[in-house]
C-alpha cells in the first residue's frame, strides 16, 4: 500500500493547486480524479469551455454588427461553422487539461484515476477500471467540487432539457432556448446562443438577475442584455417543464399568481450548483456533512476530523475557481505548519458576458445593511474616451469607500 503525506480527492482548480503547493512544500502527494482528464468542472465543462464559446461568439457578433462601424467591410455572407466552433472549444479544453497533467508530472505528484472514497480517516479506496486499490494518507483534502443543480419536478433528459454541461456540446444552434435561472451560468450561455442567432428567454425566480451581485450592476447588465434582444421574465416561479418531441414547454407563475407558459426547442436549467459529496463515504471517516450537502469546516478549512480538510465548492462561500485555488494554497501551507491567511473580501467575482460584470469586496446593499457609513461614486463608460474609441460604451465603474466624515 502506498502512503502519502497528503491525498487530494478531486483535481479541479482547488485540488490541483493544493497538490502543487503540497509538493512544493516537500510533502509526498497524491491526487485522485474519477474522470480520465484532470481539471475538474472548471476546465472540462465549466469556466474554460464556456469562455471559449463566449469568445468565438463575440467574434461573430462583432463581424455581423460592428465591423462596418470601424470601416471594415467583408463581401459576401458571414456564416457560422458551429461544428468547428465546438471543435475549437474542445481543443482549448484539451490543451488546458494536458497542462495540468504536465504540472502533476513536473511536481512528482502521483495521479490516481477512479472514484475516491473514505475507508476510514487515513485510508482511501480508489475504484478504477482495473478494480479497487487503497492508499494511506496522513492528511486528506476533499476537493470534489459541485454539480449542476435542478428542481425536483424537472426531468433532465440531457437532450432537450439540459444543464450547462450539455449546453457546451450541442450539435445545433437552438431556435429558442429557454433559460431557467438568471445567474452567471444562464446569462453567459444565454448570450453565447443569442449571438449565434437563437431566441433566448430567461426566467428568474427573484426580482432581478444576478441577485448576489450589486443591485445597480444587475440592473445595468439586464438593460444591456435587453438591447441584445434577450427576453427576461423576473419574479416567475417555474413549476413544470415538459418535453414533447423536439419541443419543451415551461410553465411558471408570475408575481400576480397567473400561470404563464413558454415554448422552445431547448431548456437550459441553470438554477445554481450543489456540493458534490456523493460516493465520498464521508461517514466512514467521521466527516460531518451539513443539510446543504456542504462539508463542515472551521476557520482553517479543517473538518471535525483533524487530519481531513475541505476546499472549494464543497464548503461554504462563493463557488468560484479562484476562491478554491486560494483555499487550496491555504490548506497546503496550513498542513505544512505555516500560518497563512485568506481575505475573502479581496476575492473578485466576474460574469464573462460582454460587457463583463466584475466586482470585488462587499456590495452597497451589504454595507448599508451592516450600518457602515459609506460614500459611493460612479463613472459611466460612455464618458470615457478609451471606451468611445473601442465602441464599448455600456456600463459603468462604481467605487464604494468608507465615509470618514
């Protein structure tokens, strides 16, 4: 049986960064991944492929709508080769995942392919294609990430009623994509397919899109996306999703309690993500999982079992790749006996639509609720010469600071 100073279950941004830092600090390290490629959700079916499609669709949108404004004329029709666009996305993903594999080899990190689960607090079973093997780990980091969430009455057939994973590998451009959820994932993928010619309708339960972000930024983003002809239905509670052949019908109740229906050929369910601890067998190690499916940790990201830690989407806080990376480094250094720290207030949040929406720190609403005396300043992009030169005049910059008067 192989013995390690640290074993990491999950190879997403949190897991592979933790593994590299552990190895740099002189610890014998192993990483366990159930899929055949490293990188987790972010690299394989999340951040990287969605940004590749956002970039490709942005080029097409520029060519169709904005090149003439810059004096660039393209004779003939501009066409989409959607198959090639998806293939380019896949190549970007492959190169990125191969890069992580290279880093594992470079740092002498042992990689195990298979489903990792606890046998007890210091032993991990790995169920792979060739059977089950067991390794011993003095310390373990749980970095198993998250999965797309859904609603209990929705049957995800992954053909017409889909999650973000399937939306990244469609064989055709939808005619009408209904998006349930006006958060980051729904808006990014909604903008991709709107640029490519699909009609896009976003149905949101709350009274605004991106409800966790600054209210003013949410309002400004929706105004911009409406100009791009994305339709929004806020304060709508979806209660039924039905598929009939190539047609999907979504039923919801508006804020007046009236039942309304929407019909399209694809329905993207993007109602958030849930921590993925399935098959981890946490109880065998005595690790506590709370009612939300999160691994419970203290301020050191240490579970109730002293040699087991958890990071990223399986613990509380924003589900962000760079948050998981910070936590991965933090835990590695903690295990090594150092005294690192994380300031979560300095971790940025970004929606990669165009224009992008980015923020760092607390929102105006959070500060007012806390009774903090603040000053707020904002500057419209259309007043900036650089923005006018590039034609990107939507949006604003907003700065919030302490009011010391």
